[in-house]
């Protein structure tokens, strides 16, 4: 017969277990595992220390992706790089991070998550050292790829580690810190890079070296403080999935980032990337439905909460990274500000995102309710993007900063709390894979947003520059390459004024095209069904309850 403990642990009846799904850990098994001689539960003090170590490591790896934004012109000049090299250096870290996130997440379900996290930090540190020692664009591009692989590991495994240490309801508070790290690193990176390049005695190589001390300190603290329970499970690695998923995603991301710039969208090369990526992803889906331990378990997408949360993550991810990219061009090219001032003008978004992430996390921990916070955050993002669409070259900077702050509030309330919803719905045995899926789609949304809106802004600005030159009676070739990034300091004053006006007006029209995605994210969060957050790590998630073996009689 079913014991009272087993009945209380289960959240309720559900459909019969999928015979192909792994049996999830029951509450009694979790208690036995946690109290075994091999594992001693962490105290609250130890958890706090470990979380801060995780925050340090995540900050070091995340800021590395954006710190080169304002330094790239100087880097390419020193290394004699081309426009193609420029694009590869800027996107390689994001590409490899996005492609490898699901692999790291699934490996954490099979192997020791702490060891994997330390390995990811080591790879990131190695990539940063190699990047700082670069003597050619090819060397730098390869080093940035290694950085991205390590960053993919920390992005995914940090969430797994927090989920293993604290229950879902408490997890929301800690995830507020993680949300603040994402916001601060993504938005402050370009400012830090600009300051490093402009500071005498440093130079662009310190854009890579500056992350090393933080990563080393985080590594040492994690070795000393982090202690995670590890289930003894047969290790069956999905080698085909490990190759096909990053390969297919990588080809599609290359098509997104290079299309319309270095290659035509539907040119021979463009079609090869697109069709090759689609075919590889379809083959990966076929493989994942037939292996014992898939990298991305298809059963995750049978859960309504996980599917809707993934849609919401894509929408918020597209905004988080794209905002600093587009507004750095708006402030510098549309308003004539310096890189340092441009970075400072995005501070309202950094502050509001960090504050709202922490307040939202504490509110969820206190009340256990999270859907209302997600919906409110999605409304802030939609409203902010609609206001972005009204921005023109003459819009008061106070108004622009206010719009940025509103979007920052929305990002802080949604991004990490979607992770809480997914982790609460996933079975314990799928916790790493589910966390990896969320991190993957967040990175995918960021990459797609950067590629699509960046290309759109460039095309709009080029078109408006051409029309503006003709209207002002200036030569149409006054700007040598209207599709390139202009250097306003080298242009005659009348021509520079045309370029500034073109970029100042183009950014609003670009954001108007992004509003539908924000609305899709809002609808997804409205449709999410709120479930009870587990108050202890021995509580079995609803998804686990669906997959439990029938009790013995």
C-alpha cells in the first residue's frame, strides 16, 4: 500500500508514467541520499557563501561577452583585422555559449555538478588568457570560442547549483542576485571596456585580463564552500546529441549573425547555413526521442509551464542584450556622446533591473506567489518597448533614461523568475537539463535579437543617411560606406549631422519591429498556470510525481 509519507510527498494524481522516462527520486530517497555519510546538508551560512562565489564566477564570465563592444575598433586596428574578423570576434563567445549550454545542463544530471562548474571556470580562464595574448584575429576568435564554452557552463550550472542547495520558494530570492548579475554584466560591459581602452597604461588586452582575478577568486571559494548532493546513476552520454545539437544550433546562429552583412540571407552560403542547420536540428530531434539519456529530454516539452516559460525567456533574452547594443549606437552615433558617457546613460536600466530582481525574489520567497510578478514584469517590458519606438534624435535624454529604467524593471521581474517556474515544474532527475534548456533559449533569444535588430538598425540608418545626404545637397558618397559603422570624428560637420540624425531616428523604428515579440512574451506569461513552490528540497516536483513508479502493494 502507499504510505502516508509517499502520499504527502506527491502533489496530486497525474497521468501514468511514461515507460521511457527515468524514475524520479522520491522524498524518502532524497532524504536518504542527503543524510548519507557522503553528503552533509549545507548550513545557511555555507549556502550564502557558496551563492556569492557563484555570483562572482557568473559575473566574470558574463561580462567577458560584452566588455569588448567599445574596444573592438582599437583591437582590430592593432591586429590588422577585417570587417569579417570584427563580426566573428563580437559574436563568437555568444555563439559557442548558446550552442553548448544544453550539453552542460544535461551533463550535470549525470556527473558531479561541482566538478563540471570548476571545469567551466577553468575553460573560461584559459580562454581569457589566450585572448589577452592574441597576436592575430584568428587567434583571438578561437580564444573567444573557448571563453564561450566556459561561459555556457557557468550560465547553466550556476542555476543547477542553486536549485540543488535551496528549495524553490527560497530559490527565488537567490535568483534575484543572479538576475542582477546578468543585467549588470550585459549593460556595464561596454562601459568597462571603453574605460579600459581610454585609460593610459592599460590597453585593450586588459579587457580580457580584468576578468581573471575574479574568476580565480570564485574558483577558490567554490572549492571551499560548495557542496552538492550527487545521485549515483548509470552514466549514458548521448554522444550523437552532444554533436548534433551544438552543430545545428551553431549553423543557424551563424546564418542569423552573418546574414545580411557578410553573406546574403538567401545566397548560396546563406542557404547552406540555413538548410544545413535545419536538417541537423531535425536529425537531433529524431535522435533525442530514441536515446536513453537525451541531452534535451523531449518529455520536458510536454509540460505546459516549461513550454510557456521558454517562450517568455526568448522574449526577455532578446531585450536584455539588444538594449545596450542598440542604445550604445544611439547615444554615440545618434547623440554624439563618448563611449564612457554612453555607458553611464544606460545606468538607469542596470540599477532598476538589479533592484527589481531582488525585490521580486524576496516577494516570491515571502508569499510563494510568482505569476503576478511575471505578468507585471512583462507589462513593463511591453510598455518600455512601445516607448522606445517613439525615440528620435531630439528626444530628451531624461525621457530615454526613464524608458530604459522601465524596461530594466521588467527584466528584473521576469528573467530569473521564469527559471524558478521551470525548475519547480521539472522532475528532480531532469533539473540540470531543464535549467540548461532555459539558459539555452535565453542565449538563443539574445543572439537572435542582437542579429536581427542590429541588422535592422544598420539598414535603416544607412537608408536614412543616403536620403539625408541628398536632401541636404551633399554628395551621396560623402560617407564611404553607409552600411559600415561611421567614425563621426573624421566626417565634415554637415555630413556628421546627417549621420547623427539618421541613427537617432532609426533606433525608434527598429524597436517598433520588436514589439510583437514582447507581446508574445506577455501572452505566454498570462497563460502560465501558477503552481505551488516547494518549500523543501525533499518535496517532489509535480513533474516528478507524474513519472514516479507505482508504489508496491
